[in-house]
């Protein structure tokens, strides 16, 4: 669709869900954003570790990833 063509009303999606539940879910999701934004390297789970170079290259047959 280009900006010059009119919008076909039949193609516009209609929300048929529960607006109260949608509002609750939006608030729950949006409240976690600040924690993700302010996360520091020390906040990452201690069992996370970088993959070895061999593990990365083993899956790259022929030099392509």
C-alpha cells in the first residue's frame, strides 16, 4: 500500500479482545523496561559464558556462518 492509495476499511484489523486485560499486560511489560535498560554486566547470570572459537567455527562449514 502506498501513501497515495486510500485505506480499504475491510483490511483494517479490529481488536476483539479484552481491553482491561490488554491494559494489565501492557503495564506489566512496560514496567520491566527500566530493569533491562539499567542492567550491568554483573547482573548477567553467572553461568553464562562466551562460546569458544572452536564451537563457533564448527558450525561454519565452508567458511560461511
